C-alpha cells in the first residue's frame, strides 16, 4: 500500500483551505474503514473508526498488536461521551472539566455501541479528548469516534515525530498527517473510574498530585513501578514488554559520579565482548560518560524535556545498532513517575544501584 504523507502546520486552529481539504480527506478514509496516523499532544496515534469492528481489526494487524489489548476512543467534544458510556460518574465530569482537552484517558463502563474488537472484549471503554488541533479536526471529520493506539509497531517506542511513524507503519496504512514533533512525548495518563477509589493504570503528564486536586482519593496500580508483584497490570497493554529498544537497557541509580564510573566500566567490558554500547543521560553529567553512543535527554532536572526526548533517543539507539544501553534514573515523583515507568518497562525492570 502507498502511504500518503501530508504536512500540516502544527499547533494552529486556523488551517489553510488546502489543510482543511487534507483533513476532510483523512476523515473520509477513516469513515470508509481505512487508517490514518495523526499527531496528538502526547504521541502520534494510529486512527481508525472506533465504532467499526473491521477498523479495529485493521489497527491490530497494522501494528502487529495482540487483539486482547484494548484501544482508546478519541472524541473531540465532551458531549459525545454519552453515546459510548453506560454510566457517567460525577468524578468523570470533574476530571473532564479539569483536564480535557488534554493528556488524560478515562476508563468507564461502555455502552453497547462500542464493539468488542475496540475494547478487547472488556465491558469498559477508554476515552480521551485530545487537545492537538489537528487531532480534533480529524476526529470531527471522521464521524466523532476515533480509536487510536500509539502509531508504532507493537513493542517499539511510541512515535513522537512523523518520521518515526513512517519508519514503523509506512506501506501499512493509508495516510500519515505530519504535524511535526509532539509536545509531551509520553502517552496519556490512564485513570480507571470503574473502581473505587479511582486508580491510575498508566502514569503520564497529568500526575497523581494533579488528580488529587480534583478527586478525593486516587490509587495507583501496584504493577506500575515494580516488576515482580506477581499481579497482572489492570491496563492489558501494560503487561507487554513495551517501549523497548532492540538493545538491552539497564537503569543505573546512585550518586552521579558513581553512576558514571559504573556505566563506563560496564560499557568498557561490553566493548571488549564486541558489543556496541550506549549511554542515556542529562546534560550536566554527559561529559563524564564513555560509550560508543552517548545521547542527551535534556538539561539535568528538566523532566519535561526528558519526557519529550526519551522515545526518540531510544529509537536513535536502535538506528545506531547499540546492543547494550545504560541510562540515568529519575526521581519517581510528578512527571518523573511516568518517565521511570516507561524506562523500567523498556529495561525489563533491570535496575542497578551503585553506592
Ligand atoms: O496518549 C495516548 O494515550 C496515545 C495517543 C495516541 O492518544 N494512545 C495510546 O494508546 O497510548 P495505546 O493503545 O498505545 O495504549 C492504550 C493503553 C493500553 O495499555 C491499553 O491496555 C489500555 O490503554 N486500555 C485501553 N482500554 C482499556 C480498558 N477498557 N481498560 C483498561 N485499560 C485499557
Ligand atoms: Mg502504545
């Protein structure tokens, strides 16, 4: 299949006539059962008609994703939620008021019009109202309900730029809307409102502290930051070794100079064994590192830039054919919790503490 790539001005509400026409065409592709990748504020999504079983099947096939892993339904107006849920708790309204449009996904009881293929057979549905204007316009032209997982091949880091989408899905989908680099870089926060108290199933840009300002109580799925709980994560997608680079990743915790000494000595040993080595760090410590490839996530202490750059850096390690990667760690608070969650999953929970 020939994948058409259409460039659109990112982040503007005022689309040109040509762009408006492209978005209308993209919407028609989705209405007719086709697939269009598009930017959101978190990561690029692979969009299909959420209310069409066949579209959901095509999404799973294009990504090579297990079909028991449910999709998020994206809407563009709050009122649309009524058609796809069987119940709308007060907490959902309050969260929507506080965080929509934006990087928050809510799990709610589904109505019969959402097919099992979209929800992976669950009786709940994940719903998000994104803020990216390209996403919202596309959803409106697509009939209002767009199922969109991250637009990567299953098991690869989520795409934060259009070339990453083309690398994974070029030739497998009808169209890619190129809206440039995304702003946040990690997938949305997922909150399950079908349990009491509500539970965070995936940490993201909307942090636990932010949710606590709206909800009386909110818990976190225990599997999020631990590898050996013996429990299955409650978001089915979180059980897969996701976000993974091809090289083996190890997270190193401790005092910066000791972390650097450990990483450098391990990388030297790996090199002797003929491995290509990589180190992921932040600017302040970068000059301490010795490896074949050293990549920067941004200024030390700037978690927003680390979130934005993480997936691109993991992809660059693949492109550079690095076999062993060492990464700095982040404090598990605020946005740091989401960064550590993705890093830990990419590392298969391999963490070394140096002292
Ligand atoms: O930021 C995002 O959320 C991006 C953009 C494109 O919107 N989308 C995204 O979708 O990350 P995906 O498919 O890569 O991740 C969806 C996650 C999976 O872990 C899935 O298991 C979980 O949401 N999920 C979906 N429906 C669910 C449900 N009914 N109950 C529990 N977890 C659910
Ligand atoms: Mg994904």
